[in-house]
C-alpha cells in the first residue's frame, strides 16, 4: 500500500471507531441531517419545476407584426432586418404569404375566401425576444418603425405567471442554500464534539509527529459519513413522498402545467447523496479548521 | 546534532524559564539534564520538539534552525524524535498495542511493518505479555515502559525523556535506564534525559548538564549528580 491508501485506510477505520463511540449522538445527527436534506431537496425540486415551467413558456412570448397591406416583399425583408438589429430581439420569422393565405382559407372556410385576392393579406412576421421580460420593450421599439399596421404581444398574463415562477425558483434555491449551510453547521457541531472528545488523542498525535492529513481526515470522513447516511434516508423519504404526491395530484399539476413530470428517483437519490456528502465534508472541514487548534493545540500548555 | 545557541524562554506570565542556554550534543551522546524543580528542564526539552519556542536564540537539529521551520514541517521534525513525556500521555481509551500502533499509523507506516516493530519493542521493554492491557491496567513502571516503547517504536534519531524514572522504585528505575543505555549504544541514538534521580545519574556516569533558575551551572562528562 502506498502512503495515500494507508492514509485513507487509517482515516476510515478511525472514523468508524469514532462513530461507534458516539453511538446515539451519531444517530441524532443522521436523523436531523435526513430531515433537513428532505426539506432542502423539496426546495430544489420546486425550484427545478419552476425553472422548467418558465422554459416551456418562452415561445408564448412571440410578438406578431403585421405590415401595411400595400407593402412589398422588399419592404418586408427590409423591416425584418431592421427588427433583427433591435436590442433584445432573438428570432425573426417572415411568414410566407402563400402559406398564410392557405391557412387563412382553411381557418375561415365559412368566409368565401375564394373571391378575395391574396394581396388583401398583409405581410406578417413573428418576432421572438431573447428573453420573455423584454417582450414589451421590443414590441414598443417595433411599433416605432415605419410601414407597420399592427403589433400584438401576449404579455401581461404570462409575465405575471413568469414573475411568480421566477420568485418560486429563486426562493427555492435560496431556501435550499440556507438549508445547505444549516445542515453543514449541524454536522459541523457533531464533529466539533467529536474533536473535543478526542482532544487528548489529537494533542498526543501532534506531539508524536502525525501530519495534518492524518489528524484531520478521520473527522472529514466522519462528517461525510453522517452526510451520506442522512442523504440516503432522506432520499428514500423524498422518493416515496414524490410518488405519493404525484400519483394523487398529478392530474391537478398537469393542469396547471407546473410539473410536467416528477423528478426521477435516480436523480433524487444521487443528487441528495452528492449534496449530503458535500455538506458533510464542508461542515467537518470547517469544524476541523476551527476547533482542532482551539481544543487540541499541544502548544496550549505554554499558556496554561 | 543538537545545538543550542543563547536560547532563552520567557513564558507569557513573565517567568524566565531559560536564560541564555548554549550547548552542543553529538550524535549518539547520552546526556542527563538535572536541576531542582522549576529549574527549566521540561522547558528545555519542549523547545527541542517545538512545543515551546525560544523567545531568543536558536536551536539547530542536524543543522536545521528550528526557528525557520514552517508549521507543516513540524510533524517531520517530531517524527525524527522519540519523546517520553513527564505525564506519559498514553491514550486512556486505547490498549497498549493500539497506543503504539496509532503512532506508527498516524505517521503513515505500513500495517505489516507496524506489527513487526511493535512486537519487537514490546519484547524489548518487557511488555510482550500485555499488548491488550489498557494504560490504567498497567502498574506505574509498566506505564513508564509503555511510554518509552512508544517513544522508541518509530526508531527515532533522538530520544527525549522527561523524568522517565520519576515515581519508580530504585530497581525499576535502574532497569529502565539499562534499557535506554542498550538502545543508546546499539542504535547510536542521541539521548537527552531530564531527571531528579541521583542514583541513576551516579551509576551511569554520563554527561551531565545541570540547570539552576534557567541557566546552565555545570556541563561535565562522565559526571555524577553532585559536583
Ligand atoms: N506553560 C507555562 N506557562 C508559564 N510558566 C511555565 C509554564 N511551564 C513552566 N513554567 C514555569 O517555568 C519554569 C520552569 O518550568 P519547567 O517545567 O521547565 O521546570 P522543570 O525543571 O521541568 O521542573 P520539574 O522538575 O518540576 O518538572 C517554572 O518556574 C514554571 O513555573
Ligand atoms: Mg519538568
């Protein structure tokens, strides 16, 4: 075995030893972690759902531009280029007049369209803003251009929904981030106690020449273990809860289009595990950096 | 090998524990550090493994100035030293074997290697029969020997011992000194041993450095406890 493997081997067995010694205290940490991670992940799922919803709404923010009836194809192409050059404009599609005409005839078959000449239909184009928020300003800018008969945008209602879903998305993310740190603090506290319980050992280790990594890594592994255990338990709860909710109110959610499909169990499991391990590592690293020198500095005796 | 150059230590509370200490120790030398209580013996030893830093002067080990060591180099220094602490510092929750193994593991030694090193040293200090005993299940002399075994198990270049025979009866004290003497001769290990023990010092006839109020008042080869 090389030195790194020995370090890992040593750290894991020391971490197991420490967890064994902690007993019920460890159980408390794991269950608190599981609980916090459940809420955290719910926030993540709500946020992901809201973001997905927003993405699916983007094409609804199309702006329809109708030109004056007497404009020519050249006018239309020139206008299309002008619109393209406006700030915030994504895609501009010039509608083929013939195609539109056919559509028009199909849609309005009750009218006797046969007698109408094709030229009664104006050139039209659809404009997609780069981001939905820009719809109004882009439409306003287009209205100021020459040769336009009418500009329509379907804005208000969707803007409101979008604003709400944006708030939900960010609130979810912020909530998740807050819980991330809360959870890291919970695990960090457990590691702090573990460090305190082993301060004599740590002091002695330092005096006999144990390196930074050998002293600290057992605690990091311990924290990661707590995080992983909490995550696995939490993931089971979230997956079960997810299935329960979505089978009961899927129709409702489908209707509101908030959830197109629930997050797959695999994603939940690996996502939460990764999250839990990261939280454990962060929390314990912080505890180790703060408390090893405070509780177990061998130089302490200088000031005793 | 070890060189003290005008070393002084002044603790935060204003006590001058060491005052302008200078001496040199050759490789393989055996030195007794004597002096009444509070004379600065433990402080001097602590400066060698950097638990205490001099407030003036410099200490060199194998030519390296300890004052120039970075925080992360201190473990490497200590790995070259074997330290017997005045209060043993055996881990109360680990048995004898684990107390030695943890030192070797925490400095990154291989598992198989560890087994051999521990068996050998326990045999040598006469504790081969008690690897499973917790420190509190050992007698004072056995704990002392356990502490010595732990200091020696990583095969250090220098042994630093703070009263390794304090609280022991004269016979046990002599046994322990004989152990150290054998290692000193066979491994050519440098040894600095702080002690109050007149008998031990007088029977060994080694170099003696005497401290008084933090100053060296005598440094003599093949010496006895009193002048
Ligand atoms: N951590 C400390 N903080 C402040 N003063 C200290 C500290 N350690 C020791 N001293 C003081 O420094 C002086 C020397 O102490 P030291 O422990 O080196 O003596 P010693 O020779 O080892 O004594 P003993 O034989 O009792 O072990 C004493 O006056 C002691 O009170
Ligand atoms: Mg002392």
